[in-house]
C-alpha cells in the first residue's frame, strides 16, 4: 500500500489540524454516519449501460443499482482524461481552479481539500482501490486516504509494453477485503479501468463479445461490480450506505473521427453515467444537466453535513427529491492535445441545452434537437456572446493555484503513460493566436492516419502503411507520431539506416519533440553509434531529458561501449535516481560493472554486477538480458552450473535471444556436451547468419564441423 509523503510547514500543519478538529466537532453533531461508496468506471460510454440504453448489451448489476436509486439522464465530465476527471470529482472544483488539465503534466497540490480528507476529518475510515497508473499516488489524489491501494505489481518491459493496469477482479477483491475489516463508517473509492484500450476482456466475455471487445470489457466490469453489490445485500448494508456510481469520461469509438478519447469534447466522451443511491431514496430519473463537481456537495447534503465553502458545484439532492434544480453553465475542456502536442486549446460550456465549443473552428449545438452534435450552428450565431460568457465562466471559477499544478513529467510518468496512449511529449511555446490549421479537427485525422498505418503494417500491408506515413509527413511536417511510426516500420523491415534518416528529418522539423528524440537515441544505440548518442546529449536541450530515465539509460550504454565506465555509471545512476524500478537500467549497470571487472579483475566489481543483475530480475522477472548477464558473472566465478541455469532461463524468456544461445553453445562445447553445443550453435547461426561478423561466423562453423566429425 502506498501513502503519499507530505512536506507541509508547521504553520500549514497547525492550520489543517485545527480545521479538521473544528470541522469534526461540527460535522459529527449532525452527520448521518452512513458509509459512502464511490465507484468510478474508466472510459465508460453511457449508452453501454442498459439502464440508459438497451441497444448494445445488458448490464444487470449496474442496472440493479439504478433501479434502487436515481439515474441522471444528462451528466457530464468537465474533462475527457482520467486524472483531471477524478480530480474534479474528489475536489468538487474544475481544472480552472485546481489546475490539473491532463494526465502527464500535472499533480494535485497538497493544499486542496479532497472528499477523502473531508470525511476522514469527521471519523470515517478511508480506502481507495484504483485500477491504473494515471491515478497513482504520485499524482496527489491519495490525500485523505489511510489506505490507497495502487499496487500494480512489477512492471514488465517485454516487447516494449509496460503493464500499468490491473483487471477489475483484482481491484474489487482487494476492496472487499478492506471493507470487511471496517468497524466504523467508511468511505471507499473503487476505480476500475478495464473499458480503456487495449480492449482485452477475459473469458467468457472475450468470446461472447468477439465482435465488439469494448462491450465485452463493460460486461466484464458489470459482472465484477456485482460482487460488491452482492456483499452489500448479504450484509444488509444498503440500509446505511450512500452509493455514487459514475464514469470519468466516455469513448469516441470512431464517432466524430475520434477512436478513443482525450482529443475532442463531444458528448461521446464527456457525457457520463451518474447513479445515486442512499437509504430512503425514491427511485427514478433526473432530466437536469449536471456535472462531476456536483458529486462532492451532494454527498455532503445527503449525509447532512455542511459542505466546505470552496466547492463550486451544486447539491443534487433537490433534483433527487423531484424538485427543479438550479444549475448554472457546465464548463468543460480538452487540453491534452494542447499540453502534449502543441495543438490549439479546446474549451466550452453547456447551458440551457445549448453547447458552445471554443476552438479555432468554433462549434455551437442545440442539444435538445441534436444531442449527437451533427449540425454545427456556429455560422448562424453571434459568437461574441458565447465567447464573453465563456470568459466570465473561466474568470469566476479560476483559482490562484491553477498554475502551480503544472509540472514537468518525470520518472515512470512518461514511460508508463505513453504505454496507455496518453503521452507524446512535445515541449512547446504557447502561440499568441491559433488558426484553423491548429484545430484538433484539422490535425486529428492525420494523427489517426499515422496510427492506422502502423496497424495495417501488422496485418502485412507493408507498402501501404509506409505510403500512408509518407503522405502524412508530406502534408504536415509537425505530426511527430508519423516520423516515429515510419522509422519503426523501416527498422522492423531491417532498414535501420532508413529509420535513422526518417528520424533525422523529424528532428529538423520538430526539434522539441521528445517522442522523436527518444526514438532517435534508441535506434542510434541499436545501430551502435555511441559517439552520436553522446553528442546528441550535448546538442539537444529538451526539458524531458532530466526526467526520462530511458534517455540516460541509452547514454549509459553508449559510454559502456566506449569503455568510459565511470561516465556510464554516472548516466545510469541518473536514470535510477529518476526511476528506481526501471529494470533495464540495473541490467546495464550490471554490464558496466562486469566490463570493469574484465579490465581490472577486481572481484568487488563482479559482486556489484551480480547485485544489479538481480535487481533487474526483481523488477522485471522476464528480463532475458539480465539473466544472460548473470550467467556471464557466474562463469567468471567458475560456477558453470549456475551459469548454464541463468542462460537457460534467459532463453526460456526469449528463445531467439542470440547471446545466451552462443554462450550455451560455447559452455556445452567446453564441457564436452557436443550434442547440446551443436543444437545451440546451429540455432544461433540460423537466426543471426547475416548479423554475425565474418570472423566469428567462420569460427563457429569450424567448431560445428569439428563436433560433427567427432560424432562419426
């Protein structure tokens, strides 16, 4: 379990303690003391719940909650990515105040009051169980939770894929273990991530929904949440528990040209389900337009607690009781493309069933007649009125702390969020003006084309994929993913030189692109161009260089290859200081210490090599390179049995890994086990015939010939 380390001054601590003591006495005097269960489902489209629409699938367990409680027909997120949406929910304020606008560049500041802190201050036990890395405790939403379970296990780097989520089953099971131990009123937040890409539902949902795996993930989540509802039923907890179920945002699924989410702010991605249940509630539906920031004040009023003055949402209890709700404009934004790619910002609001989207190509929709947003009325409207109202909304809800939430992404953040599709990493200066060429509607089709090209390459359509990426680069010089994907395709086809040329062009056109720079350094390392890697670190000054461990890892490899071991260890130490569980770095530190030993014969260096290889395996049990390194160390120590075992483990992880194949061939030949030696040498030559230096290849062929002659 992770708990966030706070570093407040004595004065701030005193104020917070005093506030909590005073608030505790006041709140306890009239609070109902019900348990509070908040369930958030990531990337959940409202129309995939059968309590909203029966067009797609049945979700009986969530339906059962809706039938007990009140379902809000038109609830909206203020953002379309995970971290800011949950920040909106738990702080009861929009990003205009708390400043968390997207997943990779922001952190929730400690001086904000969270729902968990509020309830903890009046005696609630607090526990959170989250399903994915965007809600890791390092981002600040653990404030107020005595238990914040964000343990995802060791990160695996096999195939360059980092597993930074866990299935709903594990989240729900751990949540149930916790809640069964509670004796006082509790607040539990359960977050399940599964409907997010990649859509990989477990069986039997994978087969049942093989034509629509997204629906399969929703059905799977519904099934797992049924365990919680069954527990509440069996323990008769519905009589003393307030339950709120919502989504953080939706999913485009191709509508409006958006396959996933995070770019636009159409209703496909900002409309969310919202269900309230509490003892004595009259089941029904609420037709009012409401938002995420209304959840916190609603919980306060349902529990009969005075809400904190800083909340800007409104209580939904009057609407739940059938009264007309007084609700102002609902602000929304989509700033992931702005912060991660330098595209034009997108903001807007919904008011009186009308929706305004501010962007270089503005949009206005009448949601009563056109909820699917097919008919843009902007050309028929006086837009200055909408712009003025948006300015007034932003001025009203902005806060002094908004800028403080912005921070440079660091450590695992870049690596792990990139694996979820969130991070590109373009450092950029904000423009004074943005034109139609900067609009998301203009740029997203080119981005999508770059992604589709890589997908069809996997289907065997090599030339078509390459042609598509070349077309994107010809049309626009500033789509970074087009360069990185084209380079990757060239490299996979064995054209590493062509890949490097593409990335060199990308560096010229997008000198501040972290994605292109990272790919370039990676491929240069693979090409053995150590001098160029080292020179790049002196030439390029990206902000991410001090926060991306992979870059320092590549620099360490370059220095090791040049025999400059102290500089190599310095670079690798920098990588470890940024990301202490980055397995590849420990493997390369092991390589550096092993190289030092081979030059000095100082056995202390050999011990350091072992320690680092073992750390690499600890953090990534499938690190084939680390096992190969361990085998080399054991061979130097004369423990050939351990060496063979380590190399065999390396091959079991990656059967086509050349180094352990060669090492096992050599060690078996030395031990007179010609049959095994031949098997490994022949396999090695078959796999690497064109990549083995001629002299080394001739030597292996000679050994093979000698061993085959001995057989006869």
